C-alpha cells in the first residue's frame, strides 16, 4: 500500500519524502469502494511555481511536460511493483 507509493516517490523524485494526509475531495473513488479497502487518493505533481496550482480545475487545465513525464514514470513504477507483489 502506502510503502510502495513511498518507494516510488523517492525513486522518481530524487528521495522526496511522502506522508499520509487527509484529502477532503472524494474524487471518483466512490466507484471503487466495493472493489478495494485500500484506496489512495494521490497524484505526485511537481509545480515549478505557486501560480501552477491555479491550473487545476480551471481554464486551460494543464501540467508541464516534465511533470507529465515524472507522473508517467511514477505510475509505471507503482504498477510494476504492485504487480510483482500481487502475483
């Protein structure tokens, strides 16, 4: 669960720490409640400046190409590790 997320964050983001926190938005997890007890609402995005946060859920919503590449690598690593531990 969370330990695998921690490992992947540290690997992709040069040792960056991770910590659990409360997320007030429920997002789309309600569709997965009956499938799993372990639901993590997490998306590792690095912002180049504070103004980047205004792009979430606003006009012209976007992230940088570098942030997208890191996001891809994170989820690739995460799914690979989960697959290894599951099968």
